[in-house]
C-alpha cells in the first residue's frame, strides 16, 4: 500500500497519536473517510461521463457511416436510372402517357404481323 511497510505504518500512527492525541484521531479518520468517499464518487461520475461520451461518439460514427452508405446507394440508383446521372423531370415528361413505349412496341408488332391475325 503506497510502498509503506508495516513498521513504517506503526511509526506514522505513533507520531499521529503523539501530535494530536487520542481525542482528535477518530475525528480525523471520519473526515478522511468522507473525503475518500467524495473522491471515489467524483471519480465514478467522471468515468461515467467519459463512457457516455465514448458511446455517443460511437453512435455518431455509426450514424455517419450509415448515412454515407445510404447516400452512396442513392447516388448509384440515380446514375443507373438516367444516363449521366441527370433525370429529366420537365412538365412534358410528367404529362406523357406512361404506356406510350408499350403502345409503340405493340404497333411495331402489329405492323410486322401484317394481315396475319390470331383468332381468339
């Protein structure tokens, strides 16, 4: 304990008894005990705050990596949907019939089949 042996500890106790007397020693011990309890409590609070801060930092890092990952995925989808990554959202494109490409393919098939028709 602090590099103090048994003989040295007895010597310190003897000197304390000689200086302060037997009346003051219990009072000093109580005060020292309260001080140590307060010190331990304060130390535990500081440890808790540091751990809480570390957990918050880890959570922040996790959220940032998740957000970055999500952003990359969204950018990849945007690039795959429109050439050059630019999506044309003008009014004319929004008002056009969404089935127009299907109808164009149907007309091509009709023109290829010509007079041959299926009977239903």
